């Protein structure tokens, strides 16, 4: 199982509309590539035919289109038909749904200030919908996900408390129950993920159950709302994948195919969540070790959202799993183009260069990343380990051993302990000296 930070399986079911599918990219951005990661045996690692990662995005929007119902009452459309379809599913004003779609597009395109402005204006037109506070929470989480840190932890907790307060007020008034439960599921679900990232698993699990309850309440109010199938799809796939991989959890059965089909339906027909379903499917294919399909999923999103740091980081790490380091570096260069100050990209770029036998170029990236003040312990230990590998590539065995020791000192890093044991054995056998 590649994504250990998914541990409490039930938490996966809380990923809901507007939550940016934080569990999925979050876990993968934390994971380190296996030393022997390789493409699925039936798949070639040749990526010549994959969609381009650099240059101008393709004109296609990146999503498969399906036929949708045409509503007779909307003959003279002033808004995109998706706004009317969403309005019917949610029993809400089409103008409101369209504004949410516009704001989310700004969020996906990394126009965070524009998204805040859109949702604040929307809440002024539709009071007591709490959308302004909710988007603020999403923005702070997105910024932290881009570096996989807790830099804006204080701002996040301030915004999420405000969002809960405003949603409680909104829920006291009749109408729009499905929407309000959806937003509450988003806030509670993100809080669960944030808490899980800090290893507070029992608290995270309790929050996950609360969020699942909000999802069920939203379904009851709006059973035809397609986007909610994303939560079901993630839950069915990942709970199956986790429980099938260990005897320590009860047998849930194998619902992976069903989960994939639910995610694909959302990707094709969602009101709000097409790009999130696409990214969720990327991680599904990574778990299935079908890396070519995973990279195609990230390419779909790049056509429409070329500045998405999370999507480009995922593309880069997927290419690393494929041992296609040239394309990995191209994808990671897109992160640097959008945000030259991004820190997490240094680590992944360093891994790609190290695996490309360019230890001299990788070393300063790891050293620079290690200076970042918002690193978690596991990030520090893995970076020390990678620095040790760079020294080992240069046959500087003493420096390599010192770096591995530094990693073990941080959190008992297992890979570094193994590397130290190997060095000691080689020294004992007279093959190296330090």
C-alpha cells in the first residue's frame, strides 16, 4: 500500500464537494517513491505518446463529454446549461450555482484572490449561505497542500471556525438543506484530513464519521446530485484497497471497480467536481500501478488548469514512479514556473536528478529544502537520507553515514538504518573505508 497516511479507512468517505479532494493529493504528496518502483508489467514506460507537459495547453477541455438532458424550460439560456442542471439537482437558483462554478474555476486555476472576491460577492447577493467563509478555508488548505506543510495553520483554524459558525446560522433557516449539509461536510472533512496529517488519528476518525453523516444528510435532501458520487467512489475504492492489503482490518469486500466507475461518472457529468474526480482517478491508477493512465489523468487537468501546482507535482511524482525522469523534471519545472518559491518541488526535483545519476545537481536542492522552516519530521529524515544517497553516489562514505545518522536521529528513519547497516557490512568486508 503506497499511501500510509490514508490509514483510518473510513476517513476516505468524507471527501466531498468543494473539499478539493484533499485526502488524495495529500497522501500522495507525503509518500516517498519506492526505491524499486516500476510500471505495471503489462504497461510500457515509454511516454512518447502521452499528452505534452510543457508548452501551450491543448485547446480541448480535457474531459469526455456525455449527452445530457435538455430542459424545455431553459430554451433561452442566459447561463451555461450546467448551471441549470446543477440548480435542478440542488433545488437552488441557477445564478447561485453558476457563481459557485465560476468561483471554483478561479480556485482550480489558482486565482485565489479572485475566488475569494467571487464568493464574497455571492454571499452578499445570497445572504447566510456561508460560501465566503468556506472558500477562505479552502484557500488556506490549498496553499498548505502546495508545499505539504502547516505554514498557514493559524489562518486555517480561524477560517474554519468562522465557517462552522456561519453554517450553523444558515442551517437554522429552512431551505437549501442539501447545500448546507454539503458545505458542512466539506468543512468537517477538511478538518479531519488536517488533523490526520498531524497524526491525531482518533480525533480525525471522529471528525470523519461526522462528515460522513453530513454527506448522508445532503444525499437525503438532494438524491440526484451527481457530485456526491465522488465521495462514494473514493470510499468504495480506497476502503477496499486498504482492507484487502492487511489482515488487521475486517474484510469489506472488493468494491474497487464500483468506486472507479463512480469517480468516472463524476468526471464526466459533475456540476462542480470534474477536475477533482480526474485527480482522484490519477491516484487510483497510481495505486493500481498503472502509471500511464495516471499520467494521462494529470494531463487532462493540465489542459484546463496548467498552473495547478498540486496537479503538476502529482504528474512529476508519477513520472518518478515510472522512472521517466526527463518528463518528471519537465512537470516539476511547471511548478517552478508558477511559483519559484515553492519548497516541496525542490525535494521531488532532487529525487528525479538523483535517480538520473546527477547527484551533484540534486545535493543543493535537498540542502536548500532542509533549511525550510516548516518541515515535518518525516520530511527532514527523508531529506537527510537523500543527502546521504548523494554522498554515497560520490563515494564519500563517511559523509553518507553521517547523513543517515542524522535521519535516524530525527525519527528513527528505517531506510537510513538499513543504509547504515549496508555501509558497515561493506566496511567490515574491506570494500570501503570511512
